[in-house]
């Protein structure tokens, strides 16, 4: 089955075309085409994603991104390329409408001949509703026009399946997954521990009571006057400090441990941050207090030096890593999960990946840890294609007239 997948839930406009085979237990995916346009530079001056702007950019980007994905998949026909600039601009304007399926949009898109695909998958939520609507309107129009089934995908299910996928030659495969699977989903909008006992059945094990971890990274970065998105910036500073400390310690008999600063003297460790809820008997998280603790530290230091910024970034990351692992370890014990996956944009974080890799090896070696490949950690359309295929296998199809954007769509049942 060939699936064309569309992702517009936040600030990436992405389309992928996947050739999918196999069943839930043993699925393979060939990526025929994959195109992505990031809006990060456009949102940077606002210090976060500005929904109205995201919507406008998605509307403008969808046709060029579709062209690029079709071209890579060798499915782009000459007549599609012939869609003029004026027509593209008009399509973009029409896509910004909600619900937006006008006769005119149909007429204009009809210039694109149907490619050899079997279904269209689109992110329906969670995410920014104005942004989601653009992708949904586009997907509905293409599905009706090309007479293809439409599959509505939960973005977080995409993150889970992307984390379960492994590279195998030039394919992605999902196989040999030991159940139950515990998923730690960490992104700009989510921080949750979700249990999958059977394929595509999710139970909520724990969640943040306030800020999402990615949001905390972004807010702390802003306090340190670092650009948006803050996660990679904080990671860069913290890693610089770790490599300095490791170099310094390499002469010592015990060597350096990049995971923690345990060998560092208090003089070298100018900041200490709390590990919120770490001793509570619950798998929930809280990051608002950590963010406030950083703000309070900064209040007393109006001119923070570059070295202090590194120390703060480092201590913040250590606190986040400690809490994420502690709660995940508790959830692993409570659920007897056999597989652990980490998904969502924050799972790109080098320190968090290292903490989990080391801790699983030491503390829960019976658990198989799966972390997505770098390209699959942040938002992309490949993950929407993976989830779209799993849903299509179950004939879980959307009805175009009633499909709506669902900003807060949850993945897991509360049990
Ligand atoms: O999953 P994602 O791409 O979009 C959402 O669905 O939210 O996640 C974006 C979040 C942002 O908060 C960003 O700062 C964070 O992921 N992020 C990181 C890193 N790369 C992205 N956080 C920490 N370290 C990173 N390397
Ligand atoms: Zn995401």
C-alpha cells in the first residue's frame, strides 16, 4: 500500500510518500518521497510558534512540498508542475479558510493528476488548530479529487511508531516488538507516559501537571536569551560544559562521567535546581517549579556570564534527565513493560538519550530501549505515514465531510 502523509500540526510543513507492507507485528516501509519545510526562522523573532503565521505558511508551502515529495517518488507529472504561481497563490489563500473546501479549490487542484497512491494520511491532532486545519483541508481536497481513502492520524501515535521503527537497509521496519510497550512522549506540548499493552491501545500512566518538558526547555532558553527553539540551544551549552569537565577529569583515576556532575566540587557547581516530584509516589511530572527556580536564580544575577549560562543549562538538563528517568523507571516497574520508547522533539536531546541508554543498561537490562533515529525525532511526515498505515490496516478510515482538527486530541485512555 502506498500512502501519502501530510503533517502540519505545528511549525513544519511535511509530506512523505511511503510504500508499506506487512502486518502490525512485522511491517516494512520504503520511503519513496519525503519533503519538509521548517518555519523555525519565521517564528524565531516571536520566541515561539505564532499560530496565525503558521497557518499562512502551511498554506503557502503545501503545494511546493507536495511537488517535492512527488518528484522524489517519481510521481510528479509534467501537468502538475505547470500549475502557475498565480494559481498556487490562490490555492494558498483558499487553504487558509476553515473549513475551506470551495469549488474553486477543487478546480485548481484538479490540475494535479492523481499519483499512484492508495491512501492519504493527515494529522488531525493534537496541535495548533489553525495549522492542523490547513493540512486537513488540503488532504480532504486531494482525497475527494483523487478518490482515495483518507486516514486521520494522531500526531503522538506517529511519535510512538517512529520510535519503534528501525532502519534496515534502505527501509524502516517495525518488528520484534515485545509487549507491553511503555512510551515516554516528550515534546513542546506533551509530557506523558503511555502504555501500549496491545497494538494501538493506549493507557495513560503519567503526565505533566503543568508545563510540557519542551515548553520548559523553550522558556528557560528564553530567560537565558537564547533563540527559539530553546531545546537544541540549551543542549549545546550543556554539552560544551560536559566536554570541558570530561577533559579535565580524564587525568583523574575515576575518569569523567558525562551523565552527572558528581565529581565536581561545589565551587565548580554554582547552581542547584530542584528535581520536582522526584520522591513522590506517582508517575506524574511537574516542570513549572523548575522553570520558576531558574527565574529566581536569574533575578539575583542581572548580568549572567556565558560561563554561568552553561552551568545553568547543564544543571537544568541534569534535573530534567533525573526526573524523566526516575518517573520512567517507576512506570516500568509498575507496568512490567518489556519495551521502552522515547518519542517527541525533546527525545532529540543528547543528554536525555545518554541518560536513558545508560540507565536502562544498568537498572532495567531486560527492557528493550528504542529511541528514534535523529531525523525521525522531531516532527515529520514519515511518522504520520507509519501511523496512517497501521490505521489503514484496521480500516480505520476518516469520513472527509466530518473530519475536523482536534487541538487537544489525546492518545491514551485514562484508566
Ligand atoms: O515534537 P516536536 O518537534 O513538536 C511538538 O509536537 O511539540 O517538539 C518540539 C520541542 C520544542 O520544545 C524543542 O525545544 C524541543 O522539542 N527540542 C529539544 C531538542 N530538539 C528539539 N529539546 C531538548 N533538546 C533538543 N535537542
Ligand atoms: Zn511532535
